[in-house]
C-alpha cells in the first residue's frame, strides 16, 4: 500500500509537470515510430560507463548546458564549422566530454528507425540513464524535442558562473522558467563528477584583501584544495571531486554545504536565502526528498525546447 502510494505520487508528479509546461513533449512520443529508443540509449550509456566511470557525470552536465542555451536542442553537440565556433569550443566547456556516447546511441537508432529520434531527446534520455547508473532515481523522459541549427561559442557566457551569488543564480534560473526550488534540487547534480582548479581557485588563495580564503569555506577544506591545486601548476587538468562520493548519486552534496565544504561559491551560496537554505537542510537530511525534487526539476529543465529538425548526425546540422 505504501509503495503504491509512493509510485502513484511519482506518476502524479510526472503528469503534472508535463501538463503544466504545456509543452509538445509526451511520454509515448516514439511508441509507434521507435519503441526501443529508450532501450538503445540506455545500452549505449551503460556500455560507455562500464569502461569509463567519468561518463555519467559528463552526460548529466552536457544536458544541463544544452538546455540552458537555446533550450534542449542539442546545440551543445554541434561541431564548429568554418569560422563558426560552436558551444563546445567556447569558454565554460571544461569537463565537457563523452560526446561519443551520444554518437554511439544515434548510430544504433539510425539503423533501427532512421530519421526519427532527435539528438536532443537522446541527450535527455542519456542524462536520466547517467543518474540511474550512479545509483540515483529513474523517471520516464518526455520526448519530442527537435534539434537546433545554431551553436555559438559566444553564447556559453549565458551559463551560470561558479562564482555566482544566490541572486545571480536565481536570475539565471528564472530566465529559463526555473524556480529557487529547481535551483536547489538541480544543483544536487554536483553529487557527481570532477571540477578543474580554475573553477574554484578564486576561493582558496588571495580571496580578498581581508581574507586569503573565502570565509564561507571551511579552512581545512580550503587547505586540502590548495594541495590539489598548487600555485603555477602546469597540470591544467588538476582539480577536485565534486563531492566525497563523486560516482554515486546521493545527498552528500547538501551535507557538505552545511559543513562549509561546497566546492563553488555557487554551491555554498545556496545557504544565503532562507528559502534555499531550508531546502539544503531538507535534502541533507532526506535522500528521498532530494531525489523526488530532483526528478521533478530535471523534467522541468529538460522540457525547455527550441529546435526545428531531426539531425542525421548529432555533430552537424542537416
Ligand atoms: C547552478 C548553477 C551551476 C553552476 C554555476 C555550475 C558550474 C559547474 C562547474 C564550474 C563545473 C566544473 C567544470 C570544471 O571545472 O571542469 C560543473 C561540473 C558539473 N556540473 Fe554544474 N553547474 C551548475 C548547475 C548544474 C546543473 C543544473 C547540472 C545538472 C543537472 C550540473 C551538472 C554538473 C556535473 C554532473 C558536473 C561534473 C562534470 C564532470 O565531472 O564531467 N551542474 N558545474
Ligand atoms: C574546449 O575549447 C577549447 C578551446 O577552444 C578546445 O580546444 C577544446 O577542444 C574544447 N573541448 C571540448 C571537449 O570540445
Ligand atoms: C550578487 O552580485 C551582484 C552582482 O555583482 C550584486 O549586484 C548583488 O548585490 C549580489 N547579491 C547578493 C545577495 O550578494
């Protein structure tokens, strides 16, 4: 009975989200035209993640970057052509990788149902699979996104910066129809993956004339980050894991924030509005509350649409 109630409430959340966005997406979009779409994507993600445990985090972040620029239209997947520099060659592309997983899924899909499944939908499904494979929740991905024809490196400055404060984060999310609740839940994606020193080094040395270290950061945590990011370090790939269990989708991210061990200013800043602080507390104490909110907000974020066509090759417009 209890499990029925839980299952039913998840179902109700899915329906509500799809309806309230009034989007053209639907859960049964490929039921007739490509019934194995989900299965094929999941297989490609699973094969890749099995060989390389950094794949799930990369796919989750890739979907976020896609949705925040021109909607979830696979603009992040396009290669630069001629003198047009694409998003993937713009600033903020640190950590973007694993594009081959989307190519693998697309290749398989084109052999089963050519010209049917958009690259934007593949990426949305792959992000879901990345969460599931990391031990997180699953959900049905509404589908029917179209792929866009434009990708500009210059537009990646529209992504939120890791140095953003809470009002800047709120603004960045609200411009895309996302609330403070969505901000706190989706930031929980930082339970997975890795960040380069450049994304947080402003907090650990020469922070301000008054303080070497960001006072919002635990001093011994700052010390351990300094060890990982030596001054004048030549190893451009040095960095730190996003949380203490970077391949497991859990709520440690929120617990660390409460200990002043958030990696980015933008993570730690979630404590700076009473509303967002309350949510951090709630998600830190309940993994179940976090995962429910995360699923709801992922569906919302991934329903920001924007494209026009079904690309044949995810790296190039038709
Ligand atoms: C709230 C605003 C956000 C900011 C400012 C932000 C910023 C960043 C930065 C700077 C990195 C590290 C890049 C690097 O140094 O290599 C990163 C990594 C990551 N972000 Fe975010 N992010 C935000 C929201 C999100 C959202 C909404 C998601 C997904 C739902 C997400 C998923 C990830 C993941 C999974 C990684 C690790 C990537 C990897 O290991 O390959 N982020 N983020
Ligand atoms: C990120 O941008 C740099 C500079 O344009 C480029 O050399 C690099 O290949 C890009 N990274 C990815 C993963 O595309
Ligand atoms: C956030 O930063 C902006 C831009 O620097 C500033 O105008 C604003 O007052 C800051 N807000 C908070 C809450 O710190």
